[in-house]
C-alpha cells in the first residue's frame, strides 16, 4: 500500500510556486495568509499531504492556546483545501485520517476550515463535521452584457441609471499605498455607521499588508461625485482560476441616497466579463444569513452556492477541558461558533 506523507510547509514564495499549479484562489497564497495573521493573531503555516505522488494542501493560521497546544483556522475568506483533482473520495478519506493524526501529534486541538463555495463545492471527508451555513451569490461572467442587465433586479437597474444620471463616475485601480488610504477612510466610517462587530474593523496594518504582498491581485473600484471619493469596493482577482470576489466595501453616509455601490457592482461585473473571468462571487449575508445584505446581492444574480465550514476536533479530551474552562461544555459541532472555547463572552 502506498504510504501517506504529511508535513508542515513554510508559507513563502516556494509555497506559492507549488500551489499555483492547482485550482486556487487568492486566499491560498502566502500574501493573503501573512496579511491574515494581523486579523487572527497567529502564524501562517501550510500542511501538505502526499499520496500516490498526488497532493493536498491546507493553508492554516496556527494560534497558540498554551505552551503545548494550539489550534488551526483558515483565513478570513475561503481558504479551503487545495486538491489534486485525480484523488478519489477514498483517497481523500485516507489522507484526512493521516492529517488528523499528524495534527494531533503536533499538539493541535481543533481545526476550522472555511470551504471555498466554488472550488470546494463537492468537498467531503470521513473525519470531522461539515456544516452548511447558508447561501452565497455568484454571477456567471460567461453571460453577455444584456443577460447580466436582465438578471439585475429592476430596483437595482433604476438605481444604477439614477446614479449615472447624477454623474457618478468610477475608477478601477490596482491596490496602491495612496488609494488604500482612500478606501480605509470610507470603509472605517461605514463599519462605524452600521455598528459592525469589532472583528470587521480592520486596521491600516491589514490594508497595508495586502498592498505590500498582493497589489496585482486586488482591485479597488471607487465611485466619485464631483471628484470626491464616496464609495469603494475591494475585489480580489485570481487569474489562475479566473475567479473574482468581493472582499470589503463601504460608502460615505452622506452619499448613500445616490447608491454608488450599485454602480460599482455593475462596473465590477463588466470588468470581469471583459477580462475573461469565469465568476464574480459576491458572498452572502452577514454570517451567511438571509438578511438585507443577502437581498442586496441577490439583486445582481439569483445563482446561489452553499457556504460551508469543515470542523475537526483533533484532541477531544483537551477540547472538552477548554470548553469546560470557558463555560461552554457542549461539543456539538453544529453550534454557530467553532471552536466553542474561543467564543467571545
């Protein structure tokens, strides 16, 4: 029987060289992982499993629990497994058992994976629990301009026409030190206005890190009124998989009535279509809920995908101790928060 080799891999340019030979998105690249350590306060690390000369890659953020134990999470976004497409389900199950064993031996207590709605839509594994949280929305960029306009809900079409009539203009740029300052100001005002949880109040260190590592893989689409930047959206672009994704966005409160974000979405879809991309993934509602954000995005496409997470407890005894110490004794994997011992009080 072929042996299965599992090892850690540093997250660096050599990691990028290897994974770019597979179906990936920006969330799998070193620049994204390194930037994400600012949010998740951990260390970027890759796990690579090799079986029959075929590989699975798992990009992780490792977070210390104490001197002996740690847990792993994927980055904010959709940094699920990278899979050799010739591996069968049985192959993957065999590999996952070995990965779980490896992580246990290394001191890992739990492992949280945000699955990619497009690249990991068929992901299954014999270990852990896969939880479906809710729908996300995606636009098929192989459609024509007319087809995209027709699938845009009437209320959005009217708003786009109104904004353009009000002389709203847009600019599409690669990320830079100057335009990220403009985006940051708009984004921070928006997060304060909507009373977003503290997690989403990303700071300038995070934005500057993205700019340092991924300037060619992130677009800023900014709307202007009378030369004033009033709304801006950060889009990730991955030429390898031809996937665009909305990442973060904001609109100055005094200009919301002009609905510039709808013009930005319309322009983003046009850019992707003209550049030969396959998908523009909008994401879903906050926490994958069917909320007003979800309804807004559905106004541009009703094509849905499932957002799923994969949750693995690699050391059940330690997990129970941590859960008990944090006053959460239930190890039910379907709970909204995982690992439960990290849930804010």
